[in-house]
C-alpha cells in the first residue's frame, strides 16, 4: 500500500473520530435541555410532550390506567394568573384511593348516572359511589344491574334544600356538597348525573395536588371569567370543606355553581381545567356557537371526554322534536346515546315486554 493511501486513510479515520466526539458533546448538552424544558400546548399536551419532563410524569409509558397514547390528551397548566400551572400529571399518585361519585335526588338522574357507570366500567376499576338523599328510593331493578358490576358503593345523607327558593329546578342542587364528605378517598372525580361519558377520565386522578380542579365555563363572556362549571369536579374530600360550602349555601341567592365559584375560584389550591372537560351538548347543534372549532363533528370524535345534557333533558323529549332532531344529526345522536342506555339498563322486564 502506498504511503499516500495510508495517510489518506488515517486522515479519514481522524475526521470520523472528530465528528463522533462532536456529536457526543452535542447530545450531552442538548438532551438535558430538551428533557427539562417547559412547553406551551394551550389546552392540551400530548402524551409524547408530557414525556419530555420525565421527572414529573411518573415515567408514563402510554399504558397507565388503560389509556393508550393516542387517547390521552393531557392538561397543561401554563398561565399561573389564570390558575393554570406549568406542571404535568403525576402518575405516581395513582396508588392512592380514588373513586367516581354522583349525587342522586330523582329517578331520571339515577338512570342517566347508571348509563355513565356502565360506560365507565369499560375503562376503570376504581369505586363508583352513588350518594342518595334520604327522600330518594332507588329502583331495585337498576340497583340489581349496578350490583352486577364490581366496586359499586352507596351512601345516603339528609336532604339539603335551599331556603331561598323552594320552587326552583335547582332546589336540591346543594346536595352536591355531600360528595366532600367521602373522606375515605384521597381524590374523587365528581360527575353531574345528567352527563354522558365518551372516553376515560382516569388521567384526571393524576392532576397536580389541589383541593379542587374544575373546567372553565367556556360559554360565559370574558367579563365573567374566570368562572368554573361544577359539572365535573376533581376534589379532595374534606369535612371542613363540606361544612363551609353548606354554610355558604344558607346566605347565597344563587345555586351550587355560584357557591363553588365564590369559594374556590381565587384560591391558590384551585386548578382551572380546559373547558372541553365541561362540554355542553349545545356544542353539537347546527346554528350554535361552536367554541372548540367549526368542525364540531371532530370535537365530538377527537376532543370531547364528556358532555352535559344542557340543550335538553333526554327523558323530557324525544326524537323528531325540534330540540332533538331540528339541530342536526349529531345533536340527535346525543339523545340516542341516552335512549340506548335507558332501554338497556333502566327498563325492567315488564317495561321491556310492553315496548316490544
């Protein structure tokens, strides 16, 4: 081999070695920066973005609590003045005692909550608790259906009624505060009974530590913000909190949501969640304001976790009416979601035979 060729090969090896050293230096300096950098993804952070901060994510691997990476859209807390914090979900907290909870005062709401319970059981095995008031007698057929599921619990408490308006449709809404009494749990996800679940909410158990987290009431005008909706609440049970809320209810002229806002919205240990977690089924109607984008079919398919029956109460109307069928196929679907669940889980054998 000629001397010229040997020199050329040596120079090539030196060049390759230099490049390798340079890449190593770049990796050493860049990777920690990437792994610890904060990120702003507005209302959502993907599971991949959450993994950028391995120190706070609990080494999430995309399979915790039965959620796939494609299903999971994390909450990002970005603006501290808006009660959003630059923190990510802590999956290490999932070893604590958690539960879902409803409060029930009327039979129709018991049925809808039962539908939601059967849906939740697709994704979670934590306790699901029904809080009844003493005046409510649950349908034994529905109870039998529920008892066939694992980890269903029942609690009964006295009825808290408003002293300022006995005829209002919200007269029993202060019974919602009973959920704060369930101190055997570390954290609860409370759901209004007249909601419908589209996908798992278990990731909300991994929210940063807070007395309460609840979604923005996104339909209110800017001059009323920040304002939360208590359709969904992620809360730490506390008897002290329960008594304080009940006391506040005796001096207000408003209702449960007004009391919860006055009590929590300016506290440092409150987290304001994105409005998508408090979605109204108004969002799915033709001619409505579509707060989450003009493609409201995409909102339903890809973004929504839950919706609240605010446009109509499905047991008070039927398909073919303007409220149900006059607002388009997607609004009508929200009614059919209730109807299918009602017929499957809330009709006893006699009623089913009469329908056929």
